[in-house]
C-alpha cells in the first residue's frame, strides 16, 4: 500500500514536470502583418493562428487550416491535452487546404472572424 502511494506521487510529479515544460515551450503565432511572433501555450488565446511543424507537440485544442500533405490529413497525439496516447486523424479545413485559396500567411491575415 505504501509502495502504491509512492508510485502515484512519482507519476504525478513526472506529469506536472512534463506539463510545465510543455507550457513553457515557444510556438509561432501569426501576426497581422504576416510575420510570426513566439508565444507560450499559456499565452495563446482563442482565434490565434499557430504554426506547428512535423513532430512538434500540438499546444492546444486547434482547428487545422493547412498541412503539406496533399490529402489534408494528419495524425496527431493529444496526450498533453486529454491524456489519450493513441493517434487521432485530423483533416484540414477544405477551403484553406486546397487550390489557389490555400492557407498562406497573407491570406489568413485577411480573414475576418
């Protein structure tokens, strides 16, 4: 019983340390002039447009606007958000993924939400 309690404390400590590292990581936020500024996930707000690269953690619950995959589909892990370690399929929004309307920084900064 004592061993189990120690293991739970150890597991909680590891999760908290991982969460703190995750929260302090810097991500690229699109600015109104089409450039990028670095922000932590703690400083993100609803409506921010964040550029995420291959093998980079997804810092928040997000809507996928564009991917370099022609199908517009990617697999992501959301373990830092919901604790689930399985891969999830996400598809980019059709209008921002395809053709001449693909999501360039210039186009995205012109979107009025």
